[in-house]
């Protein structure tokens, strides 16, 4: 049989290659940081989700090592059999405290949190109303659930209202959105979404992967930015971006929702516990963020500095409320040539084009970090200016 499949796979792979969509991986030989070693060359990294610069933080690494000494390497179990340690429970409390929620359930990744959140809570009688730019893991989670699906254009409150009206015959309704959308760096209008949800009697869920640690006065996500504490029923998030960038995810929110997920959520029941290193290091991350807002302050300053200098240099940048700056080039080929050329200048960024972004909306996505120094930012800005005249 494999002979037949092999032929099919080769054709598929070739068509990906022919479309110019074949994803190649660059090999990093250093730790993840502002400066990384790629292919024997040191470059400045502007494409990691390392928003608070914690991926290589000494205190976080030390905490991971310590947790391994005290709690071992692996759990070899799911949570409900023998995979729950004191530090897993402590981490759930720390996450709840950070977001101002009742309770938290940990997952191996946010992909699993989103994959396991809908099916236990909703059935044919219910409605899930989803932003069109929501993350793939939300889309997959919704697919695993039999609820009726509605979709509204990105952050379009008129379309959302129409969906809510149409969904009135369903038993339960939930509006689901990313907090920060990863391609434009825009924030979902959570205050308006909560208003509409209350008007039309719906629940609200937000995926905080690119928003937690980044938006709001001290980085505590959409609750803080829009002051909607207590109005959002479910938040999902990752430990793999701002909060150290290791791995792991969580769902945090109303008590009874979290209680039921512990009983019925399949990625929680049928997949391994996060290892002690991750639990211990993440506990240290939330302790650090509780002690000081310094990293978040530096991140915000870096975003503002980068944006203002790039705008002053005449670049077309999407408005951002996050740490994602989309430098618009519009042309797909140009975005690839630009990314390749600027790598020669020692700046590592990614060019995105259709179908990842809409046709004719090609861009370079720059992700800022608290790990970036002013000199890094200046080098990046100057490289953009130089390369603009070369491509
Ligand atoms: C990164 C991301 C995820 C997946 O998170 P992992 O913990 O890496 O699985 C889910 N949703 C959004 C919006 C993301 O950006």
C-alpha cells in the first residue's frame, strides 16, 4: 500500500514546493534570546514570541533546575491518576491570581486547552460564535464539538450582533475570540464584545496567547486593558510565549467550568502532565511578574520606540496594541526577498503572504521583546531602511 501513498505524498509535497509554500526550518545553535546563532551567524531575533525575554532568564532556568532536583524529571502519568504534584496545584493558583479568575486547569499546550474546551461544555443545542481570524486550535476545538457554528469578520461588531441575534434559539451561546490577533497585532474589542454578549445572553471566551503578559497596564491581558474583570467566562493561554516560552497551556475562568473540564476534557484526561521543570519555572515566572512590572514596561517602551522610528522612516505599519508590528509590503515576492536580504544584515524576521494573510497583504511581522536593547532596535530599524532601497 505504501507505494501508492508515497506517490501521492510526493505529488503533494511537490505542489507545496511549486506554490512556494514549503516551510523550511532554520537551525538555531544558541539558546532563545534577543541574539541568536543561526547557521553559524549571530543575528538579532525579531520573530520569537519571547515577549518578556524570559526564555533564557537566569532566575527561570534556576527554578527549572531546582524543581527537577526536588520533584524529578517526568510525571509518567495523567493528572487524575498520579500526575498531580503540589507544584501543579500551586501553578494553577498562580495563574488564577494573575488573571483574576476563579480557577485554572493546566494542559500540555494551549493547542490542547482550545482543543478540549468546547466539547465538554456544548452540544447540538448550543451555538459557538467565532471570529474569522481565530487561531487554528480554536477552529479545531470547535470542529470537535457538535454545537452550531457562526463566524463573524475580524472584530466586526455588527456581524457579531447579527450572529448573536440568529443564535437566540440555541440553548447556550458563546462568543470566542483571540485577545490579540497574531498577524495584525490588533486587539479584540473585549468591552464591546462583553456588552453584546450581555445584551444577547451569551458567554465569552478569549484566547490570551499573544495578549497575556503583553497588553494592559501591567500586562495582565484583556481583563486589565478593558477592565472587564468578571465579565469573561473562559480564558485560554500558553506558557510557551511570554511566560518563559517552555511549553504548556491553561484554561482559566469560572469555577464550575474548570471543574467540569477536569472531569471531561479529553486532552486533560488522556495526555501527560506537564513536567516539574515547567511547573517550577512557571511558578517563578508568575512570582517575578507579581514582584515587578519592569519587564512589561520595557516591552511597551520597545514597541513604542520601534513603531515611532519606523513610522518616521516612512514605513507602513499596521496600528498595533500589542508587541506585534506588521510592516506592510503588500507584495508576496517582495516580502520574501526583504526577509532574506535583511537576514544578511543580521536581522531575523519572517515575511508572511497569502494564504497566511489575505491576498495582496504581504508583510514582515516584527515581534518585539523586553530582551531587546535600544542598540538592537536601532540596528533593526537601520537594516529596514537600508534593505528598502535594495530590494
Ligand atoms: C500560539 C497559540 C496557540 C497555541 O499555543 P501552544 O501552547 O503553543 O500550543 C493557541 N492560540 C493562539 C492564539 C496562539 O497564538
